[in-house]
C-alpha cells in the first residue's frame, strides 16, 4: 500500500516536470522577496499535511505535496519521499493545506467619509494576499486605472498581491455617487465597455440604476470580446438580466427587485423595498423556485457576499481585522457597530438568516455559487480577514467546510474560466496554496490561522504583509 502510493507520487513528479516548460513561475522583485517571502526554494515538499482540495470531496490526511517551478508537481499519500537536492521540506503535522482563495466581489476602495471612497489598493492587495486570496476579481471600481495598474505591477512581481481580474469603472444610470459616471444611453454603454476593454480591463459591473437597454448593449459588447459582466442590480430585475444574458449576479438574492409588486420598468424602487420582499420570501414557494430555475437554466452564477450584510445585522459579532485600520476609521466603524447592535427592529434581523437560506437553496437546486466579501458598507469588511469570515458564514448557512471552501476556491476559478489552472489542489495546477495551523474541517474558525500563502509556489508570510499596513489602512 505504502510503496504503491510512493511510486504513484514519483510518477506524477515525472509527468508534471515535463509539463513545466509552458509554465511561467512568479517573478518577484528583490524588494518584495526580502520583505514578505518566507518560503522560496527550487523544490518545496510539504509533508504530513491534511488536504482539503477545493473540490468539495473528502478531507485527506497524511498527504505530501511537491511544489516545483510554481506548480504542484505531485500530491499524494506517500509517507516517504527522497527530496532532491536543494529541496525545502516542511513538516505540516497537525496543519491543513487548502487551495488559495479565488474571490470575486473584492474592491480596492473603502468608505472613509460621507460618500467618499478612499483608494486603498496598496494596502488592500497586501491584506488580500495575507488572508489567503491568490486570485480575485474586483467587483467594480471608482478610480479608473488603479485596479489595472496594480494588477500589472503584481503580475510583474513589483508588488505583492493576488492575481487580479480587473473590473472597469461601474456601468450605471443617474446616481448620487460622486465618484461614478452616468451612462447616457445604450450606445454610450457599448462605448464605455469598448473603451475599458481596449485599455485591458477584463470584467464589467452593472449597477443599480442601469436601464435594460444599456445593460443589454453592455452585455453584447463584453461578450463580443469574450469578457464577462456582472451586476449589483435594482432597476433591472434578476429575471430581466437573465433574459439579457448577464453572466453573474451580486449579493445573493439581496439585490433582487423581482418580487416588488409596485416596481416600474427601468426604475430602482430602492434596495430596501426589494429587501423587504426578500425577507418575507418563501424559499419553497413557486416565485422563488421559478427565478432559481431561470438563473440555473441560463448558467448565471450568483455571488455570495454575506460579510458585508453581516455588518448591517444586529446581534452579530465584531468583524475580524479592525486593528489594521487607521485609528479614526476604526472608531468610526465601532460607533456604527453600536448603532446597528441597538437597532433590533432592523429588517436585517430577518433578512440575514434568509440570505443564508436562499443561497443554500440555490446550490441545492444546482446553481453555481461563488464568493466575495465587498469591503464597502459601513467599513467593517476588512480584506483578507473578511475572505476567511465569508467561508465561515457559508458554513453557518449549512454547507460543510469542504463545500464552503469549494465555493471560495474552485467555484470562483470556474466562473473566471481558469479552473484548469487554479482553484483546487491537483498535480499540474498552479501552486496557489494556503497552510492553516489547525483543522478547518473540524472547526471552520481555524481558517483564520493562515501561516503561509503560496502563490505560484512562492510562500508569503501573512504576518509580515499585515504588519506592513497595520494602523495605516485608510491612507493608502
Ligand atoms: Zn461591491
């Protein structure tokens, strides 16, 4: 048994090595390497690891993972491996390896004042990586070029951070955001998509006041270029967006206005009005089941962003990671937290548990649920820390730890069309891995104990990444 497992492992090493020619290992500047990297060797061998592989399958104990040239060269139950020269062997007894998180509703901005969103790409990219996020999509930007410039700097190894699927500035109708443009008409929507796509953006986000005609035009232009478009909707219902061919809907069902009886076409009745109907929605009733069926038939992914809604809900614990904030911003959030706590009549008291239930129902019916955190709201969603919290909340919704991790890894990779390369732990895939000092399969709270984050085979030290921004998050 033992010897055959070991033979199998070695065979995989040989196969993977021949496939490595096509891979591009992560290049890193000396500055990034010396500041944040804890493990960097030609071959890294992780032994005695518990593996949760991202597919939702059973947890495997006593695993060995061989990392070479930025890839997972082998993974298996070998108990003995002869390490090649120059290899670094790390004994992970009692620890767990997960795929790097693939999260799809992230932002590089944060609410710093009345209607003002600070552009925090510099600190946020470090926090995301520290939290175990190795690939992320930004879900709309209010800066213009920063998401794309940061993505490129990270790809070149000049800055630490996850691989970024950069989303262009929001596509929206008339709105009150001072950092957001207003579309004129469908032709304008088409032009906007074309412009940002030409600049190199790879994703689009429709927002709450867009019209059906504008959304339809934007979808057409994005799809023509092989790009995807998501939406945090209100003026357009989920069913209408599905008919127009949208790829993804944000915030679970909490942005759906499909059930508002007085809703006028192309008009947002208010997010609160929609959420009143969602809080009262019967998850076994025909209207909800019909909507779920439509989304699944059209292969539309749904993004869970429970973390941001948790901060609006009375009776929930303080969110993790607040200590990294600039003290003034931390104080600002803590005041809001006390207000939320006192407001026990809030619709969120009913809505939040319903959100969990509806997302679970969507998956049970066969839908693709993906995950993100949305670091907006009132400022309690801290990148990296919140990505781990999001997985915990999925477990609270009734998913097993392995299923919740799958939603935050392989499902995201599938949506991005990168699942042959990232999102799970398998030989030949990119070595994007998180080492956890504990067992999240037994206690999902252990997911906060991230010890090493491997991105393309290079191990980053989360403590160093976090220390580099602590007390400054809010400035840059
Ligand atoms: Zn968002």
